[in-house]
C-alpha cells in the first residue's frame, strides 16, 4: 500500500512545475529509486500506474535481496567474482559479435530459391500430414451449426461469417497424432471433409480438412521459406565471423602451446 501511494504521488506530480528534478519514488536503506531511474526501467510503460507499481516493487525486492546477499558476505565470494568476470567477458564478446555481424549482407530471395532447389531432399515429409482448419466452440449446438454451414456453404458468405466469428486456427497434423484421442479420427477423413464435433474438457472441436500429404512428399517453398532464410542467415553470420577472426589473428600476437595437445 505504501508503495502504491508513492507511485501515485509520483504520477500526479509529473506535471507540477514545483516538483524537484529527481523526486524519490522509493527507498531501501541508503538506496533510492528516482523518477528518472524509474522511467528508464519502464520505458514506454511510463504512463501506466500498474507498470510503475510493478517496476517499483521489483526494484525494492531486488535491493532487499542484494542487501541480504552482501550482509551474508557473498559479495566477497571468490567463486562468484570469477563467475561475474566470466559473465561480463561473455557479454562483451556476444555484443561485439552482434554489432559486427549486423553488417553481413542480407539474404536474397534468389538465394532462398536456389537453396531450396539444391536441397529438396531435406524438405520431404517424414510422415503423413494433414492441413486442417480447427474450429472451437463452447456448446455442441454451436459446433453442429459450424459443421452444417461448412458442409453446405463451401466458400460462401456464411462460411466467411463463421470463420470471422470463430477465428479457426490452421494446423498441421502429422501421423504421430493418429492415436491422439482428440485429433486421431481426423486422419480417416478426406480432403474437403468436415469432421467432428469432438468434445474435450467442456469444449467442442470441429475440423475442416484442407489438404492431405503423403509421407515422402515434398514441402512447398512457401512452407519452408522462413526456415531456409534462417539457415542461410546463420551461414552468412558464421562466414562473416570467421572473416573477422582471421583478421584479428593476423593483427594480434597469438601463441598456443603444442604441449597442451600431447
């Protein structure tokens, strides 16, 4: 309650011309949280009193725990100090790599297309797959209505209204789910079929089968586009980083003792 009052006072005092430049929002022993520091913690949530309260509470809890750790002597613990130094070094290295590799060339559409054509075997399906639209309703009456409209009004206005109302998720079901009590029965249907409703935990599920793919069939480029883009991006990042390392090796005095590997 005390913190809530402090935060509220802080929020309402922001527009006051007589308010000090760095008003204290919270205090834990000798540590203080100022208005400026709090604004840096919350960023865009600066005008939201709930966000301000949560951030203030987290700051207070952290200072309390930090003070308790210091009183316990952990600040002088050699193992923790070593871990802290190692963590900081890793942070510096990862930050450097991120900054330098941001300059790597972008992944082009042609590169993605070429990669797909050269590596098609890696994009074949390892099992049977079914693409479905998954409708969910809270009553069997609604579920039956969804099924009836989808079967009678394929692609019509009523179907569009049903999709807009229930916002079905497009899902890919693979053969590993054949024994699943909720979706296993879907594999018995054909393309265009509407199956269900299936009750589960008080909700009713209806599935519209869009496509069926056999085991070993090739996935289309549109399905694996993002995956390929990530693969190529990672390759470029590694190649770019190797170039940076080569340059650093050339301009640094590096020695590795062969005795270590005997």
